[in-house]
């Protein structure tokens, strides 16, 4: 009888867990709207409840930030790459998960490389449905 080795996986969300996306997002919002809002003032997942933006405008701004400002998005915590490497050395498979539009995928991968964060799986959930609505069709790609 052969022994079966248990596989342990740790899944980590991307936005606001690894990448502090709202830092760059609020900076771009402030430039566009001539305001001085901070990420701490965004207290709801549905940003449209706080700021006068439609779901499409919010999504467009996130896409812009990822396409043109991805280097300005800081990690949520310093040393994340080393922490993830230590977890992997303990036998965990690391999966990074994120929900986004397809055009931002390459920039997320670049961001992870830029910050020396490696995973076994990078799982993207593609969905154009605003976060305030429920998605009916979701496509998952393991990168």
C-alpha cells in the first residue's frame, strides 16, 4: 500500500491583501476630480456609495490604474515575497486569486514579478459585472 502525501494549499486574495491598489486608485481619482480623498475614506466595497461614480466609471479607473500606474501600487505589507517563500518552504502550494477584467491580467503578473512575489497558481476570475451586482457567468483561468 502506498502512502498518499497530503497537499496543503494557501490561497491569497490579491487586491488590498497583497497589492494596496486603493493607494494608486485614490491618487488617480484625486487628479481627475481635483479632490483629496484617501483610501481610509473608502469604507465600503461599493465605492459608488461614497463617491459620485457609476460602477462603469469605477471599473474604468481600476483598469487605468493597472494599465498605466501598476508600478505605483505598493504592497500592502513589506517583505511579502519572503513571507510567501517561507510558507512555500513549509510545503504549502500558494495560489493567488483575483477578480478582474482581462486587460489587467498582464499587469498583475508584472506587479507580482516586480515585487518578487511568486506563486504556484495565479487564478483570475474574469467578470465584467460590477461588484455591486451578482455575476451570472464567470470564467476562471489558471495562469
